[in-house]
């Protein structure tokens, strides 16, 4: 019997799971866990959908009978008791949104200047704190409860500051997305009209002499432009980017013939790595236009990608005419209108992955050019969009 009791006791101890520490440590864990549940929807901005998903967790953080979220024009979400006060929540938020200062409302003020007639209603006061993004008050957090204590006022203010931070991060995400989309539009607009004209002219030259070649080139041109103007996201796989570069080079070789030689050195293990969309093709185009086009007899372009620990190392090298390093520095600093593609790709890489992933350009007049960069194999929030055609 003693052995049985010891076995049961040991089993129950195992079932209780790991010790989470002191009551204070458990309270800290619970608070952080609840905040982590509220954060993802708020990172989508202050909308009815995000407010509805986050508000239950905000009420848990505050420990009040009811909580509401409002923006400058409407009540976004309500959670908790006293739903008969819901219709007044927008009015409760209006003054705070107008002046940007936390306000405490008494029982009469939360029910249209009259005490609540529901005898057992738990909502006898409200603390209203502003939600601020940048310099603008964009909404209010309202915590309803019994008597408004100083602790509740402080807690509501702190939670409102935390919510405001999530809203600001959401706006930064949107600004970053808009900036990257604008840069991609700039790259698309930069697709050389000469390239388009020359590609079509090369295709036309084969229509009578080699109709099958003309047909193949026309399909390559269609797939190249479809990829260049796709709307599938800001990232793609290196494999997809290389596939589109192959189309580009097929079209350029139809024009240059044997003057343009290409060598690939790509490690298969880095093909699935996510890279910014249109981040490698502009470097190849730059090598053709500025490196080899002006060189008598043409030259060789080497396109490589290798495994480099936690990163993928990618480079484009040509044996063309080279360039002045001072000019390259000005281009990367956005101080020159030449080779917009280099500056654009450099800015996007640094914005997404940090300065260590910016372009490295090795060149000198008459010595060719090598442009390289690295991207992490795995990065938070970086996922390839739908594959190209």
C-alpha cells in the first residue's frame, strides 16, 4: 500500500508540470503571455477586426469588468459586462481623442449624465486613455470598473502606451511596404525601353529566317515581362529570380550573339532562399549595359550563388570596361542618376536585412566589375511569394 501511495504521489507530481517559480514570477509570465497574444492583431493597425481580436486579451491585462476600443469616428470593439453602456463608449472616447489627455469618468458621466439604473451593474467609473501614433491621437482605450483607483489609472495608461506602440509599428510596416513597392515600381519603370525595342527587333529578325526561334524568343519575352510586372509579393526564391534572368539573357544573346557569354556557378542548396523580388536581375542588366556593351568583342558574365554558413552569397561579375569607384559610391549613396538599379537594389537589401547585406562593388576602369551581396537563409517575416511563370 505504501509503495502504491508513493507511486501515485510521484505520478501527480509529474502531471503538475514544471515549476513556474514564485507568485511574482508567475504573474510576470502570465502578463507577458497575454501581451504576446494581443500583439499580432494590433500589428495590423487599429481596425474593427484587429480590435475585436485583441480586446479580450487587453481586458485580461487590466483585470476590469469591461474594456472598449474606439477610434476617432466609431466604437471598434467591446468586451465584458455592462453592454448597455456600449452605446455611450464613443462619446466617452471623444474628449480624450480631442485633447490627448487621460480622463476619469464617474458613474453619471458614463451613462449619459445620469447614474446607471441597473442596480447590479459593475461599471461605476471609466478610465479613458489616448492611443497615439506619431504625433496624432488615433483612438482611445477605455477601462470600465468600480471605483477608479490610482492603480487602475496608471495601468490603463501603461497598456494604452503599449497598444500605441503596436499601432505605430503597424504604420511603420505599412510605410516600409509602400516604400518597397515604390522602389519596385521604379525598377519596373527603369526596364530599358532600348531593351524592349532591341528584344522585339531581334525577334523580328528571326521571323522569316527562323520562325521557330522567333516563336521561342517571343515566349521568353512574354514570360520575362509577366514576371517583371507580377503582383505576387516583395520576395521570391532565388530559383525564380534566376529563371527570369535566364529569360533576360536568352533575349540579350539573340541580339549580341557570341559577344555575350554567360557562366553560372550556383549551389543547388541555396536555390530555395528568399530574396527581394527583382534584386539580382538589375545587377545582370547593369553588367550587360554598362560592362559589356561598350567593350569591343563583348565579354563574359559570371552569375554565382554559394552557401556561406547562415547566409547565401550571391554575385554578378563581368570582365567589361569597369567603372570609377567614386562614381559607384555616389550611385549607392543616391547622389547619381546613373544605374538607378544598383542604388535601388542596395537600398532594398539594407532595408530588409540590415547594412551588412548591402551591395559590395569591386571595380576599376578597365578591370571589370563584381557586385555581390549576402542574404540570410532564414529571416523573420521574409517569405517568398507565388512562383513566377
